[in-house]
């Protein structure tokens, strides 16, 4: 049965933790399956997160594409958080090059 209701927001939520597994930030994105909410709808989630004990200065709102490289770029540009690029996994070309180098080294011995 279809039920037409107003919703507060829709999207994705990620947690960013430090090396000690402590919460650094909550990242909210307006990416959603079929429902594509406006970026401004993400602000509706802040009171609920604060009631859960997450301070709003730890919440990063993101409206762009849902790949890690784009997310980190937008966070750096909009929110001024630097150094996120260093947390990205190496690209497949870099991983393949390293694997080939290590494989060659093993074959030589």
C-alpha cells in the first residue's frame, strides 16, 4: 500500500573516525535511491543528531556526488577541513604498479 507522507530528509550517513576509533565527524549526503532531496533538507537532521549527543560542529553536510574523492574535496572546500586527500586509498593504477614491483622483486630472489 502506498502511503504519501512528508519526510524530514533522506540520504546517506557516514562516520569518520580517528586512529583510536573516536568520532571525528558525521558526514550527511543528500544522495538517496529514488528520492533526491535538496541539499537544504539535510539541515533538518541536525536537531535529531544533537538529541543523540552529536554536536552540530561534528556534522558535515554534503550535497555532491557520492564517491569518496568528491566528498573529501567538497568538505575541504566548503568546511575548510584540510588533509582529507591523504586518507584516500591509492588508485587502482598505483596499487597495480606496487603489486608488479613487489612481484618482480619476489621473482628475482
